[in-house]
């Protein structure tokens, strides 16, 4: 007779369960004999060995003694969901309110979650984003530290030479600006960078054609995929020639994948060789000229803070003695902070868009909470109906854990259905949401992480919504419940529901107040006097000298054609300030005053074109040849300089003005060229002796805009055929300065509307249950002579009281947060009392509208029907 290995039998004896050893040994011996006969001795020994291993402790013990609670067994869970489904079908209106409210809340939370994810993932497209940084500098002017991102040209080489071991790459860049690219007759104005070749590796360009190293050739260019297609279609562009600003010819050395929307370089559609900029720059070794940007990639072992401390004084040491008064201090601003922490105050980062991330995260959480509160309120409001069910279940032996599981299964089923609906809502609203938020967010249908997070989201929402009803409903005493008073009764019975309603309306009223304040702040800035007339003004960037060389001819032809009233050149656009200079000097200047003054170089007719407004003196005039060294101050500059009568005073120019003396000929009202939320910078205007970067035109109001533009385009094409006619309306460019706040305002108003909708949905459900509960009372009151108005007041007063409490709580909360939010704007609106009053009245009106339907409906019921069941 074949026998199993003795050592396995001993193993089972030593490590097996002693109480069942004899039976197990006998069963295994029988099995072994059977296996030998059917599969052979060798395989029988394997099977015997595996069986023994499975029976050894602790494995056998754990397996043998594991027994899940019966109320969590698959059969019971299936039963829970079956009962929950029947309850949902039986109470269709209640189910619709619950599922609909939760679906809206979950959809809002998902959209906000995607928005936050997009914000937090900014720049992660670049492979080494956590080691890339921009070199920035702080300078002190009159005791105030200002932060700027522009640096002198020699900085790049100095960083490589002195701190080369701390950096993998150092790249100087021009920054992003418009350039005319042309291939034959095809011409486009595109945004791009002139940069040193290291930028290609640093930004991890994903090459479609060619290599990143192509930029090392000073006569080459890298194009984005979309620009390459626009010029060359589907043909291979490598090696083909392309012109920059109708001057420099370069060959295409590579095509890279377009940067995604959530990259700081998303507008960069080409990378041109740095040599073009280097050749055009006169003072290449000037440490006091801040015109360029510097990007670095830290070496693997380098620490950002340490390197930042090392390079701190590099400009201070190399700059001129006079400029050391401004105490320039360089530092590294890491790429991971560029998007969310880009605001600096007195040289220290104070955040930025991260505030919006927190704000919308909190709003999204609150909107979801509102939806969960609806579920809690409606579930507990129906407690009277379910008290007998709980009593019977407990009487026949159900334990509390079973009931908790039952009620949780109901909430999870509702949440599951709401999630499915929410996914549909998100998919349908995604395009509109992207337009509202100015993003290109997409759903991650194929990402396992998305579905993993969704499972967690469902579990969290189900737990949040179902916890209170499950604990409350399962706590009923069976005898009391069967007698009809197992649930809480009396004046405090509905207290938890009232608290939850107050929370809902506190959030809603806060959002209403916030939305009004955001819009008031935008309107306040938009209505700010800007010191010139935007009507009919257009700006055209002129990278080539053609228009400047034929300026008078162009101007005369446009005026004769009736297209424009006036035309001028400017070094800066009307909606920005390209140049600020230190080292100005004037009579009576405080020797300790350190000021950076905006400097705008313009042509003679600039004032007439933009319609600036003089408070003293006169405009530039060709009649006075001395105006070539004349200067117009804005009010802020005149105030800074302390002139009582500025006309005729001499001001010695700093920086690029090379110490030349200018005679003040006029003072104008402050022109808002930079942020409309900040004070106007002290600025001076001088006559430009070279080509301007922009041409400003005042369209003749007698002609239609399309007609004037058509005529202007024809004249511009005649004198500058190499450039596409790309123009911008000044009022539209000015409006873009409010884009971020407007987006916040619109998002906040949409979220506030949804929050109110969800709150009212819950209120509507509660009102219907209250009316149902008080049907007999209403009948009795009607018999005794109560009018519909009396009954409406009776049913509505409780809700009005709750909204008033919510208003009292929301007012200080809203004031605190909005007051802090407004502090970041130097030019800001005030928080008026009527905003709070209007929000309170609005919330009250919405509440009454919501409740009135159910109240009046109950009040109009025939009392005979109400009392018949009595």
C-alpha cells in the first residue's frame, strides 16, 4: 500500500489543529490513496503536500475561524439594496428631490474638482518642472521692495561661469511677444520666444520632427506643430526657410508638440535663436538694464534655497555704483509656484491664484454638503412613516447594526444613482464650464485613477449623507415605535433639521453676498476714470520699420480716406507700461528719494490721438523744435516731484534717457495703463526719436468700424506688405484686465445659484412633509374660520425664522472674508450695508416662493377631506 511522506504527516502533527488531527490525517490518507490511483504517485505526493500546508496553523486557523457578520454577508447586502430600491420607487417625489439635489451637488463638486486639478497640475507637462526656476530680483525704491522678473543680459553667462555646478541648464529668453513669421505669401503674427538653445531641453519639448538640438544652430527655428501645419500643411518643414519680421531668414530645425493649455508657455508657438536678440542689443554687458528673462534648471544635487542664497548679490556686485542704492537681490522662483504663487508684496510671495483654489474648493465642499443635508433632512422628516417599520424589524429580532446597514444601503443607492446622473450633467455642461472658466478641461474617462477617485467620492458622499439618518432612525425603541411615538416629539424634535436648514441658508446667503461684492469690485474698477478716451482707439504692433519710415504718408492717406482722425506712435501699448527707469533727478529732489518712474516714448500726435487731458501746460507740438527735449508729466509724477508749478522745470532723465535734461511742458491727468486695481505709477512722456513698437489710431466716428478698418488695412498693406494686418481695440484690451475677476464673479454667481437651488429643493421637500403632517390641524383651523392667508403664514413662519437666523450668522462671516479679499486691491470698492440687506431680502423672497406653493396647496384642501380619516 502506498503511503504519503512521513515528514509531512509529522509536520501536520506538530503544526496542525490537535483537536481535529485524527480526522484530518484519516481523510488525507484516503484522498492520497485515491490520487495515487487516478493521477499517479508523484502528483499524489504534490497534492498531499499542498493539502498539508493549507491545514497548518496559523493559515488553517485563520481560514477556519473567519466568519463575517451575517448582516454584511452578500445575501444580506443584496437584500438591503432590494429594500432600498423598493422604498425609492414607493416614494417617487421624495426620491426625485433626493437624487436630483445630490446629482447637482455632486456635479458641481466634480466640476470644481476638475478645475482644481487643472490648477494644481499647471506646468507639470514639463518633465523637470520641480527643478526649473526663474531668476527674479527685488529692488528697493524709497523703502518699498518691488519684485520683477526681468534681468540684465550678462546674467546668464555669469551664472554659468560662477555657479555652473549648481545648474544643469541656464537659458536667457526675450519673454513672449508678437512676431511676424512669413513663408512666401503666407504671413502670420505669432507669439514666441527668442531664447538660448538650452530652453528646448529645459522645457522637455516633445519633438514631432527634428530634434531639440536644432536650436543650437543660430540660423534655425523650432515651430509648434500648429504653426508648422499653418505654413507647410502636411509636408515635411525641416530645412525649409522662414522669415522673421521680414528681416532674418531662418530654417526650420524642428517641430514640437503644442504646449498644453495648463503650461505657462501655452502661448509660445515658436522658439527663435537668441543670436537675433543678442545682435540687436547694444549694451550686452550692461548690468543695469533689465530687459530679459532668465530660466534655470537646477542640478540634481542642488538645493533651490541654497542656490537662491548664493546668487542673491550677483547683480549688486556687478552693477554700477549708483544703481547699488536700489539693493538688487536676485532669487529663484520655482516653476511649481509660477501659476499659484505669483504675487509679491514688499519682496515676499503672498500667494496668488492659490486663493481661488481654496475658495472654490471650499465652495464645492459646501455645495456638496448642502445636497447631503437635503438627504438627511428629508430622511429624518419621514421618520414617523418609518418608525413602525423600525419597530417591527426590531421586534422580530433585527439588531441595530442591521438597521444601520439597511439605512446606509439606502443612502449609498441614492448616491450611486445621483453619481450616474451627475456624470451625465458634467459631460453635458463641460463645454459651457470650460468657456466660463477659460480652460480646456476634459473628463478622464479612460483613467483608472478617475474611477478610483470616483469610488472614494461615492463612498464619502454616501457616508456623509447617510450617517445621521442611519443613526437616528435605528435608535427608535421598538415598543414606542409600534405605539406610534418612537420618534422624537415636542418642540425640540425638529431641532436637528432646523440646524441643518440654517447651515444651508448660511452658506447660500454668504455666497449671494460674495457674488454681489465681486461684481461691485469689477464695476468699480471698470468705471474708474482712465485719463484718456478709449472710444474708437485701435493699436497695431509694428515689428518692422516700414510704417515708421512712411509715417506721414500713411497718416495723410488714412486721414484723406476718412478712416482715422489721428495717428501716433508709442513705445508702450496703451494697456501696459514697458519701461520704468530709475535715476531721474530734478530741482529740489530729496537725495534719499529712490523712485522708479514709468517712461513712455511717443510721437508728436500721441496726445491728440488718445485724447489725454491736460491740467497744466500744453501738448507736444511740431512748431516748437525744443519739444524734442520736452516732457509731459502725469499728475502722479508731478506730485512725486513736488512741483508747485511744474511748467518750465527741468528733469534729468535716468537709464536709457542717458542723463539728458527735459523741460516740463505739460501735466496730464493720470492715465491707467497698468492694473486698474492699483494706483497709477508716476510716469513721464517724451518724444521718441526712433521707431515706436506700436501705432495708435483714432478711428473717424463718421465711418463705420468695418469700413475704417478695411481702408486702414489697405494703406498698411501698401506700405508694409510683409506684415499681416493685426489690430486690437483698446477698449477690448482694457476689458481683458478684468477677465480673471469676471471669471471668478461668473463662477461664484453660478455656484451661488446652484447652492440656492439645492437649498430650496430641500426646503420644498420639507415644506411638503410639514404640510402633510399638519393636514388635520389645517382642516380643524379652516373649520374654525382660518383664512388661506392665516394658514400660509402658519406654515411659512418657521422657515422665515430659520432664514433670518441664517442671515444673522452669514453677515459677519461674509464681511470677514470679503473684507480680507478686497485688501489685495489698492483701488477697491466699499462693503455697503445695503448689500447685506439685499441678500437677506433676496434669500427671504426665494424661501417664501419655495414654501408658498406647498403652504397654499395645503391651505386650499377641503377640510372635510382632511378630517374624514379622523
